[in-house]
């Protein structure tokens, strides 16, 4: 699968501040132990299912199923970097539309930074790139790239705007539970 990396289909980044010190934040721990019910709460009704697994070579993966606009998207996020304050996940994502199935390359970055008052700012950045399969899909259906990009930008940005504060608060709850010894 070839990704057209020099083209951006959509990109959005939203931030939310939480009352937890950066030292207590562990995004990778949260991401790879996230209960499915908590994932569903982080962007209802868009979030449909989630789970964790590994690639054949042992890299950690997060599988997310969600609606982005009118498309059902199955994300196969492979951890390229997974730390306490930064995770970079990369997925060749299956997208099911009214016109059929295609694929896009989605890079999901989850970032935490210390801010004043012993607080943390969480940023959720999502960048989608077209794949060759996506470009072929557009050509087959007579859809202009600019039209598809505008639709993806609107839908993806709206989804990210709604899920970011809920992800941040969920990460904060997990951090506080870990700090209080409630989670092993």
C-alpha cells in the first residue's frame, strides 16, 4: 500500500487542559489499557468499538472503529512511538462509504505538555494522507480530490474537536487512579 505522503487529505489538532501534573500522565498506558466502554464514552455515538493487539513482529496496535462523517472507519493504529507524554500511531485505515470501500493513511499523535499551575495540556492531532487506493477510488467514482479533502477535513475536524476533551479527561482520570493506587 503506497501512501501519497506529500499530500494531506485532512489535518486537525485540538487541545484540552487537565488538572493533573505531567509527571502523573502516561498516554501509552492509557491507550493500551483503555476499556472499550471508556473509548465509546469518548465520542458517542461516533465511537463504535476498540481493542488492542500486536503486529506479527510484536509492535503494539490499537484498533478503533468509528464513524467519521458518513464513513465507517476501521483504524489499525501501529505504535511508531509510545511514551508517557507522546504517542505516534500510524494506520492504513479502511473506510466504508456509500460508494464502497477504500483506504487512507492516518497518523494519530497524542501529546501532553506541562503548563502553569501543575496542569497538563493534552493535544490530539490527526493527519490523514491519501493512499494510491484512495486516489484510484476517487478516479473510479469521478470525485475531485479537493471535494473529498474538504469533506474529510470538515468531518475529521468535527470529530477530533468533540473527542479531544473527552480523551484528555479520560487520560487524567487514569493518571489520578494510578497515582492513588487504584489501577495496577
